[in-house]
C-alpha cells in the first residue's frame, strides 16, 4: 500500500496520519510530563470521590493510554483520580500503594508490575478496606472488585486466522510459522499461544518452533528470528507476540534474504502499524483497547461504590486488524487503542 | 506408752509402699521428662537447620519487595514442617510502609488449616503466645545486612499426644511392678525379720523390778538380728557384773572417806571448801586453831573469811580469786596473804586450792588448804635485808657512807649515756685533800677518819642535791655534776667547795687546816668515757696541786682562764651592787603614726671604776647565773621609778616605763612584796609600769611563770613579752599569759625588708598579735625602710637607734622636751 492510499483511507477521519502520529507523540509527551500535575489539579472538591491509579510504568504508552481512559471516565463521573507510576520498580510501587492507602482514597485501580506484587498490594488494600479493580495484569491471589483484561486467546485466534487466510491466498499453506513468544509462564502468554495455535490447526498450518523472550531486546528478537529462519527452510511466517520489536524481525527477514518470502504478524499495536499494515510489511496485528479498559475500570468501581453488583472477571475483545479491515476499525483504534478523542 | 507406737510390721509396710511408690513415680517422671527433652531437641535441631535455608531462600525476595512470593514459600514450608506458624518481619517493606517491620506469614487455625497471618488478629496472637517453642532467625543479604526476621512457632500438640500415651503406659507398668515388689517384700520381711525379732521381744518381757531381763534372749534370724541378740545378752551379762562391781566400789569409797577425815584431822593445814552455789564456806577446825579460834567459832561464810584479811588486801584478794575463776580453774590457785588472829596479831597464810566448774563455766566448788607460812616469810625477809646490806656495803664507803668507786663508776657511765642522748654536758670534779697524809701520819688514823667524815659533810654542803659525791679511796673524792649549762658553772661549785674546805677542822682540840685541790674534766670536751673523764680530772687535780694547792683547775687551760674571769666578774658584780655602780639608761618607744612617745624602756648600765662602762651582754648572763640579777633589777626598778615620777612632776608626757624582769625574781618569795614596796616608796602608779619578760625564760617553767605574771597583772602592771619569736612558745601558753604586748625581737628586724624569711616572721608575729588582740612593738629600728615595713604591715610602735639610742636620764629629759617642742611646732606649722 502506498502513502497516497493510506492518506485516502484515513481521510474520512479528517486526520492526516502524520498529524495523527504527531498527536500521538505529543500526547505521550504530555501524559508523561503532565499526568501527575493534572492529577493533583483534580484534587477532590467537597464530597467528590477520590481514586488512585497504581500503574507499573506510565512511560509505556499502553499504560499511559489506559490512564487517560481512567481520567476521562473519572472526570465524567465526577471523580478525582491520582495516577501513581511505579516506573517498573517494586519499591516505588509499594510506596505508591502505601501513599494511596494513607490518603484513604475511595477506590484503587491497579495495574501491578507483576501478578505477584499485585497480590501483596491487594492484601494491603483489603486491610485498609479500599475496593480495588485490577486492570490488565492480574494478581496471583487476593480479593478485588473486578479483574478487567483483554481476551488474549480470542485476539490471538483472530489474528491467527488472518495469517492463515493470507498464507492460503499466497499458496503458502504448507509452510511453517515460527513464534517469538512472550514468557509462557505468563497467563496472557499461554492464552495468546493457544488461541493462535487453534487458528493454525483449523487452517491445517504447521507451527515451526517457539522461542520465549527473556530480555525483550532488539538483539534478542533479531537473533531468535534468524535462528528460526535458518532452522526451518519452509518457514513462511513469523508471529511476534509483542509489538515493540517488530523492526528486529523485519531486519532478520531482510538480512536472511527472505524479504517477501516470510510474513510477519504481531500482537499489540505501534503507531507505525497504521502505515505498515496497509503497506503489507505487516500482515496484521491484534490490538488491545487500553483506553476502553481504563474507562471500564472506573465504571466498575463506580458501580461497586453505589452498591451495585460487578462481574468479577471482565474480558475486553481484542481488535484483529489487517489491511482488509483497518479502515473500518480506524475510529475504534483511534479511541480505544490510541486514546485519541474526537 | 510403747503400745501406742505403731508396730514394726506396720512401719515396714508403710515404708515399703512409700519407697516403691516413690521410686516408681520418680522413674516414670524421669522417663517422661527425658523422652520429652529428646523429642524437643530433635524438633529444635531440625527446625533450626531448615530455617537457615529458608531464610536464605527468601532474602532475595525481601530485597525485591516480593512479599507475595515469600509468603507462598512460607505457607509451603509450614505445611511441610507441620509447625504452628512461620512469621516474617520484613524490614524493607516496613521501611516503605513507615513501620518497624512488615509482619506477615502463615499460621494454623483452630482446624489446623494454614491461613494468612494477620498481625491484628488477637486470636492468632494469643495462639502464638501459647506456642510451646519458637525460634527466631535473622534474614540477611549477601553483604550481611539484616533484612528481617524469620520466626518459627511450634505447637506441642503432637508432642503432647505422644507424651500422654507414653505417660499412661509407664504408669500402668509402674503400678504392676510396684504391687509385685510390695507383696514379695512383705513375705520376705515377715519370715526373715519379724519372727526372730518377736522372739527377742517376748524374752525381754520377763524382767525384774529394775527392768533387767531374767534370762538371755534367743539367738536367730539374719546376722544383724543375731548380733542384736548377742549384744543384748552381753548387756544383760554386763549389767549383772556391774551391779557386783558397784557394791565393791561403794565399800572402797567408804574406806577412802574415813582415811581422808583422819588425814585432815591429823595435818597442820586447814581445809576449806567453798560451795559456790550455796555460798557456804566450810573450814576444818585446824584452820580456826591456826588463827587462835576455837573450833566452830568462825562463821561459815566467805564474808567472815574476808573479814580476817587486812582491809588493804581485800580488793586484791578478791580480784585474784576472780581472775583464777576466769581461767576456768587452769592450774592451781595459790596466794599468800596475812590474816588476823583472834589476839589481833597477823599470821602469813598461803591458800592453795582448785575449783570445779559446770559445763557452762559457772564455778561450782572451790576447795583447798590454808597453810601457816609466817615462820617461812620471816626467814625470807631477814634474808632480803641481809642481801640489801651486802649490796650497800659493796657500793658504799664504810667510813663515810658515800658512794664508792664501783657505784661512782656506774653512775658516771649512766650519766654519760644521758648526756649523749640529751646533747648536754657534765662535769667531773676530782677532789684531793691537801694535807691529809701529814695529819694521818702525825695524829693517827682515828683523827684521819674524823677529818674524812667532816670533809664529807662539808663537801655535801658544797654540792647540789642532784650531784653525786663519792669517795674513791684515801683522801680522794669525786663529784659528778649533770645538766651543765656552761663549763664555767662547774667552777662555781669548785669555788664553793674550796671555801667550805678552807675553814679549820677542830679535831680533838686541834685546829687543823686541810684545804683541797680540785681537777675538773668536762664531758664531752675532755673525754667521752668514764675512764678518760676520771683520768683527765685526776690530771687536772695534779695541775691544781702544782699551782700551789687549794685551787681548782680545768683539764684544759682555756676553760680555767674563763672560769677565773667569770669568778672575778661575779665578785666585781657583788661589789658593784654595794657600791651603787649601776646606772639606768632610757630608750624612748615611739608611736610612729601618732608621732608620740608611748614610753621608755629602762636599761641597766654598769659603770665600773676600773673597766669603765661594761657591756650588759658581758655581765647580765653572770648576774643571771649567780642570781645577782634580782638585786640589780631591784636597784634599776627603784632608780627608774624615781626618775619617772620626777619627769611626770616636771609635766612631761612620759608614757609607760618598761622594766626588764628576769624570771629569777619569781623564785624569790618576797618578789611581789618587793614590787609593792617599790611602788609605795617611789609613789609610782602601777598603771605607769610595764614589765618585760623574755619568752625563752617564761617557757623554761611556764606554769609557775604564768601564775606569777597573773599576780603582777592583778596589781595593775602591764606585761610585755620580749624577744618574741626567738623561743618556742606554745600558742596555748601564749593565750594563758596575761600579756598585753608583744615585742618583735631586733634579730628579725636587722635585715628588713630584704630578708624574705625575717619579713615573713615579722608579718606573722604582727598578725598573731592582731588576732590575739595584743599591742605590738618592734625593737632595733635603725633605718627608715624598717619603719616603713612595720607601718605597712600594721605595727605602729617602734624602738631603736633610728629615733634614739639608750640615753642617760638627763639626756632623756632633753629628748622628751625637744620631742614635745617639735610636736608643738608641727601643730602650729
């Protein structure tokens, strides 16, 4: 897909993609710099409820977007919310939790650094009798109002089907698919692998091999990709269970001299994907909806505080985006995935 | 009585049951305790080992704030170890949460299920407190920093269940064994012990009125019971034998008593027996006849006995008796004393005796003999008198009764020891009669002996009481003089002796002139041994003989010269008194601050017709030594008092008249009356006078001197202490003296203000006078700086050449006039 095509596709949304990328970058910068200040500006007035969002690392766009969804929803409910980033350190996360509990907030939305830490934080909150909604990353144990996550298995299944269709279209159904996976110890890792494999099985496509990421580095993804390509001559596709190291995979395909012979498909989204998918550099991507997740977390808390029942487990669908449906999905992507409001 | 006591059968039964039961209970208890301890040791050892590993495992999780991770591990560990609880005190989490430690872990609930530990759960806390064992282990990182604590609590649930079962089993076993043991012991004891004992008891029941069995007891049963039967049989035999012995002894005792009575009656000694409990004193008739009483005439009380002692001996006799009692009768009491007979004369009695005491030391009885030792004592006294006579004869001259050579040598040696110790001198005078040999040869030995006796009497008059006079043999006599102040003092004694001996002896109508020559040696100057002193005095005596007899000579020529000079001066002094050669000079005493003459000191001067004006330093010591000072002082006193009145009549403001007073005056009985008559005769007021005494003289005999000073004070005469600081007054005496003034001696003033030591002494004397409220005057002022020094330190009154040397009366009159004129001039200037 050419740049002009892409231009045309997003024209309906009256936004140039470059403009959108600018906005996205700008927003990330804003959220990084201003979210704490903004939060403090939204200190409670009178009897308004106060919430705290305990997030593992606000520097990561996914969480920043979710925070925005939370803030957006909280504002409309008349809540104030304080976003507290742990910057991916256990100590800061714990300090944030203690701070929130000391301030006696009315509710906590928790995206812990890992599920084990989540259990500890839930315990502390339970002791202080503060209701907690867990968003995306779960907890090993503990009591909470609701756990909102993406339906990883279904998302992976859908993206698997997109890949299978593409391989059929190209007549590569005998080729194999290599997987560079997030750690399979993680629940979402397992769900993604099983959903994806189900789609391949249904399509009669064989999986090649699976490498689990350890340090999530560019170099690691590049090495894994080269190894898979080299080990399997009939390899026709690579599935990256994350999104941020897609570049490494593309480089490996190119350096192996297999450009145009091996497909790449991802999970999660990067702003560049809005270009790369229509261009065909990527077959597709399964996109979670962090903005929506944030909104749902606030709504769940609000219902709980009003004494209404809340489902203990809530799963959000994942958008399986390919060149074929990217135009239809764009409004949803903009709002729920990228958190851009009209 | 015996029937009420439990039987041996019952006693043994109780002992057996108690012993077996007790041992079994102890054994059960010991077994349970050791099993429990064993289990406990296993448990604790296992727990400690596994906890070291566990602490190591979770230290990284604590460091990473992964509380949930380690809590899972702990829950698993608790499940595995079947413990009660494992609690972690996480210091890292605690730090973040503002707590001392974040306390979490796992604990069992009532159903023994593992639940999370909640520090706020009181039931869980109570459970932990009742845990029967807990172990705490620190959690450290690789660097050894303490991250927290791991505490393991164990329940005694299983242990208790196990022990309960064990205890029950042990109890049943013990009961069964005890029962069997008791039954077996009963059967054995009954057949082996009780039956033979019963037979012995039965035999013992057949006894006579004294409780002694008629027959021997049967012998049977084990060794001890057979031994008991043997012993009883021996005792029964022995008692029988003893009865026979006792009867024999009783008869012997009766014979003994009879013998004793006969002995007491036959002896010359008197028996006494004091029963101290009843205070009854028995004495045999012999004691009474010893003192001339009829038997039974003396009362039988110790007081009556004491009444026979001389009153002065009673206290000592009682004291010695008590002293003997305090020794608890150690040895024999023996004392000899006098006792009055019925006729009133005294007999010497020796009491010898011995006391018997109770176990607590109380005397019960005191028994002994009185022996009349009067005859023996008299013999002893005669013997002593003879001995003393022999001793006297050995040390004394038979003719004159004087010490002989032996005694004199002994006394001389002792005197040398004393003189060496006291650093004093002594003189030995060797006297030889000049013409004795001729008299002896011409008039016979009897006349010679009479001369020697008369000479002895005269010599005794010539010496002091404390001097020793001896006759060495023939016509040789010696005199030992101790405590000599000056060597020349011996010459005074020699002069006296010469005078005494110069007079004629009247023997059988003959007027005989004997005379003597005297040699003097001085310790230590002329020898430090008795032998040398005697030899040198003898040599000096021969020198005197060579000098024409009837004189004395010192062993050294210089001493002789000095002695003659002194004798010459002394006789000149005597003449001076009768010739009225003494003149009084006056030295004014000035109050510098008030520019006033406060008095004059009268000073004696000797105007000798040949020698001119003799220095007081030359003649005052001789006048002091010879006692002439009293006459001289009295002359001066009268002369000065007359002069004082004259001045006052002339209208001069004389101030006080200060007179020097030797303490020799105090030895004169007429001293106070002499002072009073001088006052009356001259018309002087006692308030105008001040007597100055020297500190040194007063301190020679402080008690007597102070008494005399008080009498002067009572007359109204002021007193000053002269030469203060040169002697060694006790402050206590100083306070007792009625003095009103201290005079600082000129020897302290001479080098003022340059001599630091003199300055310090002067300041101290001034301060002392001020603190005692005494007036103070400094003598010997010659320079302005000395006066300035005194003024600066609070002494305003001075005397000395700076103002005036001692002046004759006429010159003093002029001084008064010109001083008053100056003052008048200054007043109008």
